[in-house]
């Protein structure tokens, strides 16, 4: 079955905002999808982002990309909108899969 989604991408930058590496993920594994759904429900119920929520999103994004980088590398080198775009892309796939 063909995946109709665009790859999910994340770029890490150095301290001078130069690209270190761009990561790409074309498929989302079932376990990642389940984790995204759980995390999205927690965020919906809490109505905001606390420190633990942000830590959970960081860990989620690292896992999404098969732990090719650490949470520390993510926090020091990724742009906030890209981190959230990765999370939202998986949630969108979960919602789409649920409506298939």
C-alpha cells in the first residue's frame, strides 16, 4: 500500500544557525502513532504545555526519528515550529488513519 503523505522532516542547526543535518521520515510506525495519540489526548485535557509536556514532545520527536539525535541535541539545535510540525504531522496521520 502506497503512503500518500509527504515525508516528515526536521533540521538541526548549529550555534550559528547553519544546518547540521536534515532528517526525514516517510513512514510512521504503529508504536509512534499510538504514542502520538496518547500525548495529544494529554495535551488536549491539560489545555496547555507544561514542562513535562514539552519534555514528552522532545522525547517523542527523537523516537520518531529512531533516536538518531538526543533530546539535548534537539533542544539545542531544532527550530520550535519544526518540532511541533513533526508532532502535528503524526497526529494528522493518526486522525486520517482513523477515518479510513
